[in-house]
């Protein structure tokens, strides 16, 4: 049953779990590498065996603080670890080391733009915690009868980023998660790989009549794509509207998104904080952050996506769309700036990168976060743009050159030389070709001379075809207009 926007308002808060980019786990030295054989990256500490004690990973704390600073949070000099008690098969200790009433970061914000309007989403808190293992429900001969457990992920360092209920639509929620993912990747805190579970999102969704008290919320658990987040929220809002319109009452519960059936399904009744029996972690002291150390981390933050987009618009004269594409990853923005620094042609650089380079990368399913290993380096693209400016090659030939550079790593000069791609700029040579094509096509020539100027484009194409795209386009047009003048 569809949600009537005029009657109900959707209220959404998001809880996003981001895996920190450390090589080892939060409280032991086990590897965090993804894709290992089940239960290989484990030890007595992350398995919760008797007599073991946790030892905090300093690098994880540094990454967590970087995230808090990038999201405009207040970083508390003292915070506390707590035990969150619950019993699941994939939680070997029977509790999770987390932070409860004294998190390390609070009161941040992230600005989003939807339908031309900028809105501020308040971040209530960010806390650190260890991840649980993973229950595997398919892929084994007995999956129809048994659940298998992989504890490789158990103990992996996470931050949980919790917003206030400031979001009002599926579209706003998707934009928030997109920008959050972008920031976490920019500051190198999380790789953002939602398919591998490095970034996961839970959504608390309720509806109400505008101005009314908050309605009963349901939690949508473990949404692992931005598309699924939007679809699940939209469906859940409609589901709740249907219950209320039918005279029923929404119950507080945890639900899962069934992507095959495109609906949410009940998982369990929603726990409250008291159900977890939080208490201070007895095996860890208070987490004390040295303020000069925090200040150094703040000074090491890169330029973040939003200010970088604004600078690209102001400094390079790019459109908002172009600036958005070029800052979508830090590596791509760095690549663009290096090309511009070398050739001085911002718009041309943007066009070649956004058009041909991104197409080639997409065709190869390449990772835009790491362009350093790509054969086509910024100096090569800048040199190719210089060859076009100098008239050595045409823009059309440039498309051949850029793909050859991308595939081989050869310089544009070498490719132009070995493949004979240098532009024909000798007007005498071009004139002979133009005369031959006009003589061979008296009918179209008569049409141009009688006033059908559009036909001249056909002649341009014929000349370029005859010269394999190497004739200087400006000279070709000038000669054709002169010789076909009525």
C-alpha cells in the first residue's frame, strides 16, 4: 500500500558500521585480511578462550579519531570500554567489547544536498567496538539443515556512526551514506567495500503525521548496498503506512531486507540497551587520548570531498557535475590535479578523464581508488593534451592515442611516431585530397553550392576518412567552404 506523502512523514536515523583499515584486529594480532579460509585468522584472544586478555590496537584508535575529526565530532579526551552481552553463535565470548555511555566522539555533522537543497545531518556519536563473526547459511552440502560459523571477522575493529533521526526520505538516506562512504575513503579509514562487509548500514525507520510525536520505529538490519538502503526504507515506510491506515499498530522490531522479494521481513523483537546488560569492561582501562596527538591527526587530514568540489568549481571553472565526478575518489581528484598542473588545461583534462579514461577503467572494472598502478600516468595524458594544442594530432586521433597509452604505457610521442598518427597540416596536401573528393561527388557538391550547407559535413567526413582522421579539421573546413562556395 503506497505511502501518502501529504499525510505521513518518514523519520530515519542511520547506524553505519565501518571496518577500520588495520592489518590486525582490535585486541589481538590476528590478520584482518578478507577472503581467507574460514576460521584461519583466529587466536585464543579473539576466540574468547579462558585466561586471555585484550591488548588495544593503537592504529585502530588513530583511524577512529581521524573519522571523528573528518565528521566534525568533538573528540573526548577520556572514554570507556564496555561489555555488550548477548548470545549468538558467531559471538564466541558471549559479549562484545564496545563503548556505551562514554564514546570517544560525539556531536558531529555531515551536510548533504538533495534536490538542490543542502541539509545538515547531525551525528550523535561514534564509538569503537569489535566485530562479531559471520553465520553462513548457504554454500555447504548441509546448508538446508545447519548454519556454519566463520570467526575470521570476530575481533575486527569497527566504528559505529550513529545519526540523529534527521533524515526524511530514502533519497536523503542514500545521499548521506554516499557522502559518508566518500569521506571515510578519503581519509583512508575504511575501504568502503560494502560487498565484503567493510561498510554496513542499519536504518531506524518510523512514520508520523507532520508535527506529531515520533512513531514506533523498526530497525532494518545489515543493508549492504546504497541501492538496497533506499529500497528497504521506501518499502518499510509504505508497510508501516499500510498497518496504520488499516487500524493496526506498528511494533518495535528488527527486520531484514529480502532483495529477491523486495520486501522487509521480521527477524526478531528489537532489543533495548538494558537487554544487553552493559557494564564497564574490566580488562581494559579508560581510553585516554593525548590532545596534542589528536591535534596532529587533525593536521594530517587531507582536503575533504565537499571543500575540494567547491575549490574545483572556483579554481578551475568546472561545473558542479564535473567537480562531483572528479572528486568522487581521492585518487581520481589527485590524478586530475596533477594533469592540470602539467598541462594547464583544466577543462580539457576534465573532458579526457571523465570521457575516455573513465570509460577504459569501467571496461576493465578497475578500482578508481588506486590509479597509481595504471600505465596511463598523469604526465602522459598531459603530454597528449599538449600534442593536440600544438596541432601535432587531432582530438579524434587523441582517442586512439589515449587508449594505446592506457594499454601499453608508451608515451604519446612514441605512439604517434610508430603508428604514423601525426596530423596532416600541410594545406597543399589536404587541398589535393579535398579536390579529389569534390570531383568524385558532383551531386553533393551541387547541393552545397545551392544552399544546403549541412551537406558540407558529409564532405568533412569523407576527407577525414580518406586521411584516417589525420587531416587538420580546421584546414579541411576552410578549404571545403572556399571551394564549395556558391
